[in-house]
């Protein structure tokens, strides 16, 4: 009797395992997508919709499996993971290419191309194609320029950072060597680090001041450790959705087209309809307890005048001759 019961249990377990295997294998194609954002981050939310769009467009033949919050790979590992085929896709922030593709940092030159008109004109432009080709040369194919933010907020525990003189001596979160040249020009001591590490650095005093997108300042709860915020349309940061070229080229044309269509929709969702820092994003931070303001046009100009010369000099020294061409093309957008 006992052996019959054990046989029945084993048979039921085997049937359950087969059912699970069948469910897991229902999709013909799998796209594992890694990113660094917390679940509430606007790009993380948009990527969840992207996954749904792909499933719907392919009638369940393709499953996008999302691994957020850097649970699978750290931000600095995404490029290599996708290029080597360890994972099919990932989000790489445009400014995180650093020395690998220094031209990618052109969009973080302060106040250069943050207008909605410039963002729309950039899509499919010669400038974007130059950068797409540089990513392909490094072993990944970019299928989407998703706008992460076209604003930024400087946060502080002691006083609002509204003028270049306010930055003197501050230990502040930087982005990369290029942008940090502008911070240093104002007398700050920048330290580049992923957004996921900034909260703890602010909490422990490793940093005096933070810098991130306005929405990200709320999703990352900077208001818990910073009293003041000064927001402006200072940079344009993209989330590049990159895929492994061999995997991408091996997909059937209809599947590849469906994924691209869903990626294009994510891009459209990411572009704002009006210029300026959205008042509702400022209000969310104010309601959370952070004394937040949006800089005036005069204050933005003073910041641009203080930062741009040093940043452009750094950019051109690292990107000749393509950097000159990129600046020319962006000026025409």
C-alpha cells in the first residue's frame, strides 16, 4: 500500500513538473532584459508595458523576462553581458558608456539638447545613427533611445543649490568624467556613482549633495536624507535598450518587428509634450518634505555659462574628430 501511495505521489509530482515545464516553455522566444532601476522608476514601469506589448503583438510567442534593480547584473556589467550573449538585452544609460564610447555623453552637456523639439528631431537623425554605429562596433545593437530624463535636480541637506557659487567645496554625486568637469568648474568635488548607491552615500555623509532626475529623486527617496532640491532642464539622459546582435538577427522578421514596434512605443511614451520641469514632479517632492524649486531661465543661464565651457572642452578632447561633427549636427536639430 505504501509503495503504491509513493508511486502515486511521484506520478503526481512528475505531472506537475511537466505542466510547469510546459507553461515555462509556452513562449518560442525569450528576451531576458536587465536594468538597474527600482520598480517605481518611470523607465521600469515603461519596460513592464513593453513586455506586455511584445507578448500581445507576438500572440504569446515571445516572453520578455525583466530583471530590475540590478538583481542580475550591475550597471557597469550590462554592456559586456549583452555583447557576450550572457543575456539577450539590457538598459545602458547613455552617460554610463564613459570611456568606452565617450561620444555617448554628448547629451549630458549641460543645457545643450533638453528641449522637446531637439529630442524629437534627434530620433533617426544622422547624430543618432553615428552613435548607434558606435554601440554596434562595441558588440551591441541599440533598438531604442528611451528618454530617462531631460531634467535634473541638485539636492542638498544644508542650502538650495541655485547658483554656481553654492557648489564650492561640496562633495556631490557626479555622472561621468565629462559632466563632472562642469561640477568641478563650479568648485565642487564630484564622485560618479550609480543612482542605486547615492541614497546611502547621502545618508552616511560620503556625499553632501545628490544629483539625479527629478522623478528619480522621489522614487529613490532622496527626500528622506536631503532637505533642499533645485531642479532644471540641465541634461538629457537616455536609457539605451541594447540587444545581442546575433540573437537579434536570428529572430524571425515578424518577431523582430514586433519587438521593435514595442520599443518604439516606449520611446514615444518617454518624450514629454512640453518643455520645463513638470510642476507635478516638483510638487511630489514638496509634498514628501523636500523644499524644491525649479530654476528660473536666468538661473539656468548662469549655470550653463559656468559649466558648458569646461564640459565642451572635455568632450572635444575625448572625442576628436567625431565630437566636433556631433556638436554641429545637434546644433542643427
